[in-house]
């Protein structure tokens, strides 16, 4: 997920490797836009503490069965 503005911030505490159970869960705001998890059991990989416009804010992953 790449930040589209300099006003990107997480709405949940994120340090990395959190597993978010449900798709569509709001995890951040980027300007006025909500950032939601794309799938169930989404792993947040390497969230950036202060991403700027054009920088990677977080990577979404899955745990393989």
C-alpha cells in the first residue's frame, strides 16, 4: 500500500505482523480516504511509522496453510 498523501496515519496500533481477521477492516486513513484490509486474515508487514506521499506505508500478506 503506497501513501497517496502526506496525511497517512494508522487508526489501529501497528508495529508489524498483526493479523487482521476480517476483510474490509479499517486500518488507516490517507487524507480523507479509508484504508481497509483486502482479505481475511490479513498480515500487516513492515508498517511505516511516517510514510509520505509515494512511499510504501504497509504491505499486506497472508499466512500460507
